[in-house]
C-alpha cells in the first residue's frame, strides 16, 4: 500500500472540509499534505484522522502541515497558554531576549503575523514584541 | 424506353465516378494512422474519421506536439476538417521544499522549549524526538514540528503516556 492510499481518508476529508491550496505529494516514501483549513476545528479533525490511521503518529511517513486561516481583520488575540504567562520577545525565536509578558487569558493586540510560528503583538501596557503563535487564539 | 435506360446508366455511372473521386473515411483514417505511427510523439493519439472530419484523441506530451499533430493530419488528402481533442497532462507537482537544518533546529528548539523531558535532534531534515510525553502534548508538538516543513519526524524514541 502506498502512503497515498494509506492516508486517502485523511486527504479526502481535507478536501471535503474545504481545505484550500491542498497539496498532496509523495516524496521518498513520505506523504506531504499541505493546505489551509478554514478553522481550527477542521485542523483538529484531520489530526484525529491521522491518529486513527497511524496511532501516536509514529510511522514517520506523513508530514501534515495544514495551517489555519486567520482573517486579516483579526486584531485581537487571546493568550491560550496552559496556565503560565506568555513571553514577548524582541525577535522571533526563543533565543531572543524577553521584552514583556502577557498573562494567561489576557487579550492582546495582534500587529502582524510575522511567520507561522511567531506573531508580532502588543499588550495593553504597550509592551511590543514577538510571541509564539501556538499560544495565541484569534478573537472573533 | 431506350432513352430512359441510357439515362439510367448515365446516372449510375456518374454516381459511381463521384463516389470514387471522394476518398473514403476508412482510407483517410488509415492514412492518418500511418502518419501517426511515423512519429513516436504521436504514439498515444488515436483517430476517428466521419464524413471527412478527423477527430484526434489521446494524450500528447506538450502543446507543441498538439499543434504538430494538427499540421500532420491537415496535410492528409481528404481531411475536410479537424477536431483536436488531444490532451496534455498537467505538469508534475513542484518538489516538496524541506527546511534547512539550521532554521529547522531553531524552530524545533522553540517548539520543545516548554515541554520538559523532551529532547530533539535534527539531521538532514529529519527531526528525532525522544523522551516521555503525554498524548496531548505530543499532538501539540507534532503540529508545531510539521508546520516547520521537516523531511520527516521520527518519534520512535518517545514514551507516550
């Protein structure tokens, strides 16, 4: 069975759920699935399907890079860390100095999405810098 | 009576001569098929002729071949018109771009920073993750690593609680 066949139900579900720019490529035995999901729920659903096909994602034959589209009109994001404060750094990277902190649950301003991983934000106290996007949830 | 017989014979003769002047569809088809076999680029193309109209179908490698086939077929005697239904396959997808080890290492470092008990190494685009992790955190970490465009992720060194 090819990796394309193995993950067919996942790629079919991605197409059905309205994932845009969907690309499915097989290279050296690894399947690369790229695209942009309309929302976080679709992304989570795809990862659930991945887990059901390959429990704990341990086969190493799929790279699932489905981004979540963030509307350009979004200007406020909520800090969704587990419970701790979120570091705001001078540049995009954990090697960069910390210039501020945002509390868990705090709603801060999104200035720009510098990369998929690091977003430029500003707190109400005026602290401005880069925060790890995984811990930021766009406010509707 | 005699005259009508002569006339009738004349009509038959004329019809036969007209018909024989016009190449038969099957002959045109054979001529086109011969032309198609002569060029290996046309190997997958097939032809059907009806009332002098030649319809070419099948796959050709590119647009230039598609035009070339048209020129070749139009030159054949008896082809009144031509329908080019040949198709050109879509270009192959662009190869997957794998992030270079340096930015990938930094990205992985950022991703595992808040997960104690986890180590990760990067070599030739392959991210190897080891340690003990909860299922939820591993799912979160995999999402983060896959977004960095690695070649592959090897989590076989993990203990998932």
